[in-house]
């Protein structure tokens, strides 16, 4: 996975249905610190058969630009989870763009969606 200087910031927050990973600016890369912090969670996801949904959000004045950044983020998180053993067919991705839920726009939410 590609690494960048400006990377995911704090990721300890819980979203309404699961885990939330926050990003800084228009970055789409996970920092080594975030990866280390999430390694245990990724291993637990790899050990069960639940499907998960990655929903990416990003701010921006143009909707297409926000969706592009959001897509880059969910693909980076998916690549990390696959690297940790989560089977790719179990991961659904959704690039939302600007959030409508009042939450931080610079994030990826990870939610279990069943089996």
C-alpha cells in the first residue's frame, strides 16, 4: 500500500455501527501508527465470516472530487484489511463523498453488514 506524509490521524473513534478511521486533509493513506493500532481489529475481522461495509467520506467543493478522495480512502482501508487476512469478497466499498450525517467528512466507517 502506498504511504504518504499526511496520513490517517486518530482512528479510535466508534462510528454509529462500528469502527471509524479519521483522515487528515485530502490524504488517503493509513499511517504505520494507525495500522498498528488496528491490527488486532483486522485480525478479528479475518477470523469471522461477517461481511463488512467500508463507507468513505471526504470534503470538497466538487462532489466528484470528494467521491474520488473517499474512494481512494476506502480502497486503502480495503487493501490493509486484505493484507491482514480479510477475504476481499467479504468487503463492500462505498464512496459517499460529503457526509450528510453531520459527522466528520474526513473518514472511513467500517460496519458489519451480516453474513
